[in-house]
């Protein structure tokens, strides 16, 4: 870190996060790195000395959104320069990793472009950007030109500062990163690199910190979280996710444990048993299947069949009868026939989801599916997506209705819009609204569900201390 950055002068950091929870986690960790350097978070772009866009590359829309946001920040930077100051603009995350050169070409006023494996080097990159600009006679609107998209051999987790702050009572804990699966539609193996599991010790150290900070709900994060195989405390072997969950559950402070995102091929017996044995583990599993057609699953390189997926669903249901599922679906993957589409609808009917995410297939440059000659017409994709979404919406409503009359534990997060109302989350990730004293915010309490809508539940708190 350079002395120019280690001063106490207040600077403002604007950070915008696109995409998945991994990015939310990464943005929080970037904030942890920058806070000791005098940066304070602002939501006012005009005030920002550093604007970071932490990007997603999973769908085309997400990258286009970045370019439109970069267009919006440019006048603020220009104004700062006219006033004799400057603003550093950084693009981080998966779009940066996948198309860093293109970002710099389309938005040459961007100063730093760096991938998800590099943000531990943020202080050095900022110092370099500042040095680079100080040496110019006329900084104009040209960026500092720092491009950092290497995959370091040293895992980034080793270089991150300790987590020292959390908002509310819920926190993410990243335990695994990267992926070796190479599904034919996905850029993650190219943007996040090879699969890496954090050693148990470093995960447990972070868990202890979160527990000390008062966290009640911890979500274990990873691109392929159930591929987890972290080195044991004594370094003599590795433990899988199910066992790690058992260890994390030992912290009395944690009342709710979740994990995301799983791959069907990495489901192991110990994970199913964790759902049976660990009461704190939410009875809710996001288990993406992407398609209900064996032919398309093969073309996607998913390496499992629909029957194998059904078998897993049954095993989880046997272990934990109140478990509910969500999934991701890609509609209109190259070569998808009407029969493949019907197979997807059939799979959805067979499983019965509490909710699920579905998207039209969009080409990601560099992935095998992008070069397929069997791309599906847009109108067909739109039609199929609307059929899938109608069925998923129907199932979501049916699931919400089934919740009415049940008792569930809810973590209350904030005041809701209506006077005296609080909003929280059910074990199944539904929003739950109750009339209750705001002292319940950041607390977990039992709630009886008395009503539902398409996207939320209403309930009554069963026991409170007020
Ligand atoms: S399992 Fe497939 S979809 Fe998931 S991150 Fe890896 S390559 Fe992407």
C-alpha cells in the first residue's frame, strides 16, 4: 500500500453489484479492504472518488447494463476533472475477466479493469492508477489503463482482511470458488477459474468472527458449493460440505444455515444426512437442473440425467420431509426441440418447485454453445419461456397457499412499508409480513402464517418478549 493511500482523508466509494450472491460477497470484501484506506460508502455517484462496478457475465443483458451504467458515470467524472479533481472508475467481476479489453475499448475513461481473482490487490491497483494519472500533464478523460485479469496461484482468500462488519443479522460466508464442470453455456470456469475450496480452518475463523458480530443466519457460498472439499484442521485430509455444515452448526449464535449454489452431480450422502440431522439447516435447496430433457442435459454437458435428478429429490425428501426446492432453467438452448421443451415442463410438474428462475438462453462468447449452428429462434424461446414461467408461477402460488396455517421461523430484517409492519424471510426465502414491534428486527421468531399472495406471506408472531 502506498503512503498516498494510507492517509486519513475521507474518500467516497460508490459500489454497484450485478448478478449473484458471490458478487454481493465480493463487493462486501472490497469494501472491507477499502474502509481502512479512508473510503466511506456513498450511494451518491456525484460524490464518489472511486466508483466500482462489480459485474456479472452470465447473460448478455447483464453486460449491456454495465455499458449503460458506464455511460451514466462518465459525465460525473468529467465534472470532477473540470473542478480540478478526479474520479477513479473500476470494472470488476466476471465481465471484466471475460472481456476486459473490450471494456477498455468501449469505455476508455475506465481506470481499472480486474477479474474476481484480483480484488485483494485493489490498494496496489488504486495506487498505480493514481500515480499514472499524477504523471500526466492533462488527465483529460483517459483512464489509467490498468487491466488485471490473471488467475493468481495464491488463492485470494489468503490475502483478504478479516471480516469486521456486517449489516443486519444475515451474512454470506464464501467457502468455495470456481468450477471445473464446463457446462456448455456457462462462463464461470473461464471467469472464476478452477474449483478451489477454502481450508476448514480459514472458514471456521470467519464463522467465528461472524458469530462474534452477532450474525444469526449464515449462507455458505460457492459457485459449486457442494463440491466443497476443504482441508481438515490438522491438514491430514478433506471434509465435504455436509460435515462442514455440522461444524458450523456448533456455533450457538447461528440459528439458520443455508448454502448456495449446488450441482446435482456433487450431492453426497453426507449432505443428505446433514439435511436430516442439522435442524438449523434450512429445509430449502436450490438445485439447478437447467433442462428436463436428457438430450439437452447431454448437450449442456451437465453429466446427469433427469432420472438421476429425480432420485436426488426423493432422497432429500425422505431425509427431510418439509424440504422445498428451487432451480434454474435455461429455455431455448441450441437444438432444443418441442419434445425437449415438453420434457422440461414434465420435469417441473414431477418435482413441484417452491420457486425457480428461468431465462431464455443467451449466447456467451467463448462457450461451446455459442458457436452451435442450432440456435433457437427468438419467438420460439419467448413462447416456451412464457409456458415454463406460467407453470412455475402456478407452483409458487400453490406452495405459498400450502404454507398458510403452518408455523415457521422467520428472520426479521426491516420495517415494511405499512405502519407497524415488519418484513422478514421464511425458511423458503419467501417475504413474510407481520404486525410487530421493531425490536424484532434482526431477530428470529416463530410465526404462524395466516395468508399469502403470489410473492409473499403474511403471518402473526407466536412468541415475542415484548
Ligand atoms: S456447474 Fe456449470 S453452470 Fe454451474 S458454474 Fe460450473 S460451469 Fe457454470
